[in-house]
């Protein structure tokens, strides 16, 4: 019998008496369960987490009183950019188990703090989705090529933390990093990536490629420029991308083109190539289905908001992506407005077996509107310690 992955192990909410519905929701094992019972449980969990942060965060209490939201989950939204300028905790600093920053390449980075419950809950959600897809393979070691940052002292980027965590789902034979630690920062090593892929293609272990899509694309382009023939990576190889194109948005290509090149040059079939969406401000995992759409798991709800009025938008209309989840007890980030433009579709329009809503990201919104939301929230901080 295969050992149970430790990231699937039970974990208790910080105060089970105050957060019984949050506990129950986060304990749901089917990551894409949907129905009236799940909706009622989610609403009850949101009421609990709103009360939790109201009692523990002067910022959130004042925001809640000022906005008096009337929508189903009664949680005032906070723009993700707010966390780039303020450290707002709902727990004592002694209870902070992990501190992560966003991986933005310019400007101020978000500073997010997690207690043990929050980060372990998010990790268990990822494990549930990996388990459902059959990607937890303790009996099969794999070779890893991580398109993320090689570990370095004081490195606390969320993307690096996530990619290293994803290595827990299959034992590592070898691990290679694309962004090498130079001792004075990190530097992309395309030749090292090419060499690793060529070496891995000669072995019998599946390959797992994780991390930033831009650097995978640059590797494929380098292979083509070098005149190298296509490789066939071992059966069972997997690509899980995440983190976006960051400072390389001007070189971004379409998902279909990238996936086609991965299949053509590395021999990995389309259904084994998945993109993801997430952020340090909202650690719920959004992982593509085999039709390559980003479905909301049972632990979150998704919507879009008007870029002009912030009013909720109907299915199909692009706007700011609004993400809601009651899992987080450390910071009042249970209702986060992202700087990404997206459109949301009902589950039935995907064509896969999942019934939850899904979304398409269209790109980043303009800086001025993002900043205005953050500044508006900052106004509520005046006079508060």
C-alpha cells in the first residue's frame, strides 16, 4: 500500500468553536464538488471568517463598517495591491508560520503572512487536486526541471515556495533549476535547461517541468535555434506551469502555441500540460482541467467586477477578477480583487467533467485603476496603528 501523502493529513482550524463551517469546508475531499449543500456551507464559512477578521483586524473592522456589503458573502473586497503597501494581520506575529512575497519584477511586492492553518489548508487543496488527477506517485521517482528560483538564503518568494512544494508529490531522482543562484541574485540558464532535458530523455524516469512558462518557451526556442531534434521524454511526464510571464509579457505567446511546441519538441501530450493561476494574496489553487480551463475549486468562488464601477458582472463580460475564500485566518484576504482582467463562464460551457465555474485571464489591467483601489483602502488605515 502506498503511503498517504502528508499534505493530505487532517489539520485543525485555529479555533474550532468559532470556525466549524470553515473547518468543514476546507475538509471537503472532492475539489470540484458543487451543489446547494456546498453553496450553503460556503456562505456559512464566509460569515464565520468575516466575524473572525472583524474581531481581530482593526483595518477589516473599519472597512466592513464603512462599506456594509449586501452581497451574498458580505465581505468587502480588498485590492491585491493593498498588500503591497501594508502589513495587516489578524493574528499575533508570534503565530506567523510563513512569510512570502509576490514575484513581481518591478515595484513594491506583496508581503503575506500565514499561520500554520492557512498555509497547510492551501497545501492540502493542491494535494487534493493532484490526487484527483493521479499526480501523486510515491512509488515512482521523477526528474524535475524547475523553471523557478534556485534556493538561496533569505529567498521567500511565493513562486519558489510553491514549486519546491510540488516536488513533494513524487520522489525526486534529480532536480535542476532554470533560474540559478549566482550569489548576487538569479540568472536564467538556458543551456543548463537544454542539457537537463536531453539527459532526462535518455533515462527511464518521467520528467516533471514546473514553473514560469516564459522560461520554458525560451528553452524551446533555444533548442530550435541550436538545431536540436525533438526529444521524447519518458511516458508519464508532466508540465505544470504557473506564475505568468512576469517581466516578459512583451514576448508572451498563445497557450495553444506553447502547448503545441511542448508536445512537438518534448513529446508530452496536451492533457499532461496544465497551466495554473494563483497568488500570494490568494493561495487557492486554480489548475486547468484537461480542456485547459481554470475551474474554481469547491473552496472558492470567482466573479468579475466592472473596471469602472466595481459592480459584479454577468458571465462572459471581462472585468477585474474577484476571488473569494474563507480559508485564510492570518490576513483579511478572504475577498481579493486582482489586477488581472478576466471573464468567468459557467461550468457547463467547458465540456469537461467538472461542473464548477471557470475563468479566462486576458491580461493585467492598467496601473492607475489598480492603484486607486489600493489608495482607497489605505485611506481607511489613517489613524490606526
